[in-house]
C-alpha cells in the first residue's frame, strides 16, 4: 500500500459564525472551559493549549460554519498544497493574516460540498499555558462536517489534502486522520436534511476523570447533553456530547492513534446504534434509528 506523502498535520481550529457573541463566549468558556485570548467587537478567539486559538467566533447575522482551519508543517508545504489544489481546478485564495487572525500564511478554499476550509502555516503561539477551571484539555481533536456526497468528498480530502480514511459507517459517514494520527481529525457525515455545514467539534481531555468533571459542569450549567456517556465503535473513545448556542461539542478521550507508517484497511462498519455506542450492543430494537443517532451527534449549521 502506498500513501501520499504531502499531508496536512492536524486540525488547528474551528471558526464559527455567531449571532450573540456574549452568549457564545459564555458557552465556550464556562462549559467547554476554553480561555479567551482576544476579544474584539466582531471576533473572539479562544484557546485550550499553547496555540493562539482553537475556536474563533465571528459575529454574523446568521450562525454557521465560518471555516475549518487545518495546520500544515511549514510555508514550503503550504506552497506545495497550493500547487496541487490549483492544478486540480480548486479556486484558492492565498494571503497573510497575522494581524487579523493570528495566522502567518494561509490558503482558503471550499470542499465539494461548499464547506469553507483553510490550510495555514504558523499560528501565533502563547507564552504560557491556559488556566482551566476544572478540566484539562490536551487538544482540539476533530471536527465533523456535513456533506452532500461521500465519493467526491473522499477524493478531495484524501487525494488532495493527504488524509487517510480510518473507517466507514455504512453509506452515510467516514472518518479520516491527519499526520498526527488521531483516529479522525475530521469526519464527514451525510446528515439527513444537511448538505454542508458544522456538525460537531471534539476536545480531548487526558482521562476519564477529566471527562466526568466536564460532564458534571455541563449538567450544572444546564446545557443539554444530547448523547451521554458512550464508547464509539470506530475510534474506541469514551465521552459525551452537549449542545450550546452554536452547535454541538464533544468531550472524549481514548481514541485510537495511527502510526504514520502503519498499514491498515479501513473497516466498513454498520450504521447502527451499537456502532455509535458499543455499550448499546444487543439493544438495537430498543434504541433510536441509526439515522436519528447520527442527527443527535451534531448540529445543523
């Protein structure tokens, strides 16, 4: 098996359009426990690590996905990606946004479903680590977007961005990983009624204790838990999902980690409640349909 060597490194950040900045900031700081690094009239940046931001909030008239930010190794790699993308007929905007977005250099474009993406090299780093309220976060692990078709999405992300498919779930969803190896740095879902947009974003605490502290805080704050404690069949991660004003967030730990040279065959998993949560094995007749389960995982922005 041969792999493409030009690869993006990791999910860097998710930018969301929000209609009520105060309400949104409260969710991401109180429930998700990110730290504000900068707030302006029209933008707020929040972090959970040494990078300047994991979440960017853009004031807008309608809520939705502003873009998915994907980090590459350096500006030379970014230039190689620009060559590949433009050669494939993708319309690409290149530029620098150090003052505006704390990104040294970027490429911006859309995937086949119209989801806005950014490849970037060099985000501003902070000098000191964040000070979480009660939950430590290792990183922003993955984001899932809604898509129109599986086939051209896989060709785009794997053929042009160097992602590798980890698993398929029926004909509705697949997961793919970046160079950092987490089972999925991005997921792609054919959610009923949605052909593009933000589905959910996942943050990784280091262990179950931190996940449970996060869950306790979310419950105390009164945010809805859309899927409670579960273990995912594809990645093996343990966590929960909760919803705020801008969509769904996930806290989970224990996901599978792929090696860069690891040889594997992506699995074809059934679209069943037990795939979403292996602890539901044997209870399919009592649970919601698989499609309803997929809808409950994410938002509709």
